[in-house]
C-alpha cells in the first residue's frame, strides 16, 4: 500500500483536545468532525487539507484523552497517514482500529517540512521525501494490518472476515 501526499507539520504533544476540541464530542458524523479537525491549533487546516495529505508531527502525537473522535476526524478530513516521532499509545490503537495508517519515524518527522511531499510504502516501511530525496525507514505493517487498514478499520475488517467464514486474526499462525 503506497501513500503520497503534501505535508502538514506540527510539533510535540499535539493532544486529542486540539485534534478535535471537546466542544464537538457530541458529534458522531465523521464529515462534521472533519470540519473542526485541528481548528484550535491550525484554523486553516480543515478548509485547506486535501485528500491524501499527510500530517507529520513531533513526539507524543495524540496524547490526552482516549477518544476515538481524534483519529476519526483526521481520517475524515482526508489525511492519508500520520508520521510522528512517537504516538500516545491509545491514539496509536484508535488510529489502527479506524483504519488510519500511522508511522513512528523520528528521523522523518524531524527532517520533513510543511508543504513538502512524501511517498510512503506502508508494506516496506519506507518514507521518501520527494523534494529532498531523503529516505527514512519505519517499521512496516504486516499483511494482516495492511488488510485491516485497506478495509477501513477493525469493524469492517471483522465483518468481511466473518462473511468469508474466517474467524482467526489473519496472521499466518492463526489460519
């Protein structure tokens, strides 16, 4: 699975309260959440983000509360991937659960600037900065995780597996 997009760059400790402010937690429609994504950190983001764009951030991205609204708002805004120095553990899990690819790669996060373009190969864990030609390596996604992301998240992945009569995790050891 390959992703290519323009970079939006943010710093350390971008918490879930700035990803989707608490005043919008009564919303459940992903498109409505997307209209408010990052508005307290970057008021122009929601109006200017384009499908396929990539967020690159510093350490501890997604810290704060465990709300699933945060990665959902990012994904619904059209962001194809988040690359950060590190992620808060619950954000990492919530992002995967809703099918938003995220990669932890400190070198790429530090070397990438807003407006640059990245090409990302999730299966290989390769991040390439198109402008600078630099290549970075993150942990690649295993095949079953790529399937989960391609399905749009854990719920749809599970629905498809159940419909196909498969109940294992999808990992080779469990088939």
